[in-house]
């Protein structure tokens, strides 16, 4: 069910993302959108709301995505590619349905879709296909055909950006601790059942953890680290449901018990400084490290790096010009199909994790 490999004639690019509140009064309606039908208790929503209110009721995600769009527009212009760039979200304004309706009004007949997730799995890939299908259905006859761009977890430009960010973060540590600093990668935790079901069944599942692990391996090697750890963060959902572990804060405890007194944390699972990054890492993990007497520094996410916009334009050119994909690893990658079609039969579908309420 993969998209046709021939060059794709299109009239626009849609950046599709998660969405986030931009005013205090948006916070609870946004969280209700994210968790609708998931049975998340009201008290849990109120707890997560406090994280947003700590930052004035504003998630950084929409502003960061607008910055990415501006950078992509410049890169497209420099490459001589005349494509307008639209912006749509799953859970908050501008909603994907409204954006696709506006595209139809602008007489866009077909468009490429760049998701702000590099990964496979339900939340990282299939849910974006569902967003595309739902938005087209809401518009009805006349909706543009939409082709999602591929997963880009091992693209050289992404890996180079992470590697440079790791080196820059290492330089922020006290000079006398740099040589013994431990590199720790983090990504968003998901239920273990969801990871087991991630990817086409023929590939054996676990596509999310395999791709994150490959990105961590490649980034560590590019940054000059022979050893590193991969841990998880930002879990949600009932405690009786197993999620990927260990959690970053628990891991810091373990490292401290082994005598580690300096860490570089790289949020390899995140394109931008979402709320999970600035709350769970820059607050909770940083405070835990301070409690343990551990020097702590966090690598930047790639969304603000000029190479990220270049990556987006490369993915676009793969479709417009038949450009060969550039990949560094050998873990399978999928993600590019038309009009919301899943990557393969039963791909990521059997287990759907509860929605996270933070971005």
C-alpha cells in the first residue's frame, strides 16, 4: 500500500502536527480534545493543565512549527520550488480539517504532508494517516489528494543535527567532568503492547523502539560517543499498563548509584522543544540531577537547526523529482502513502496507546 514511487505532481505542502494551547483558557479544551473517548480522569487533566499554566498556558509547539514553516518556505524558494506551505493540527487550532478545507478553497488538488514525527508506530505514523483521512472526509468531494512523506528517523541531516547538539551540550558541562559524562538519549514512552504492534506484522513489530534505537546509535557515533543509554520519558495512562522503561528520572538515580556525576541528555525522540522536553527534562530531570549532585545538560532539538528545513525540502524533492532517499541506517522505514492509507495491512493497528496530553 505504499505510495507510487513515480514523481508526484502537487500544489502545496502541509505541515501536520499535534497542536497545543496558546492561551490559558485554551488549556482544558485542548486536553479534552486530546483525550476524548480515552477515559482519562478529570483530575489527571487538571494535573497536566498545571504544567501548561506553569508556562502561562502556552505550549511552545505551535510557535515552533510556525518557525519551521518559515524556514521551509525559505528553503523551498532557494531551491526554486514554488509550493505554498499550510499548517494543520490534530488537537488544536489550526485544525487539520479546517486547513484542508482552506486548501480546497484555494484550488489545491494534491499536496504533500510533512508530519512532525520521524517515527513509525501508532502515535508516530498511523495516527497521522488517520488525521489525513479524517480531514479529507470532513471536506468531502473536492478534498485534495494528500501524500504523507516518509519516516525520517535516520536521515543524515537529522543525525548531524543531533550529533552537533550533543557536542555543544557536552561543552556546557564543567570542564573537569566532561570526559566522564554519560550520554543519555530519551524518547516518549508508549505502552509496550503498542510498541510490539508497531510496523507491518511481517517485520516483527517493535518498529518504534527499533527506529529510536537506531537514531540514538547513529547520533552517538556521529558525536564521538562509544557508549550511551536509551531511556524513556513522559509516560501517561494507568499504572497497571506496562510502558517502555526505564524512566529518565529513575535512570538518573541508577547512574548516580554507580558513581556517574555528569550527564548529557539528548531528547532524540523529539523534533522540537515540546512541553515534554521543557517540563519533563528541563524541570523534572534537571531537578533530579541537582538533587543527586549530578552535572546536567540537555542537547537542543533539531527543529531550530537550518538543516531541519533542508531535510523537509529533501523529502519533498524525493516525491517531486524522484530523488533517491538518503538514509544512514538499516532499520526499516515506511510512512509514505496516499490519502490516509496505512503503510501495510494491520500496520500499527492492533494496539492503540492512550493519548498523551502534553505537547
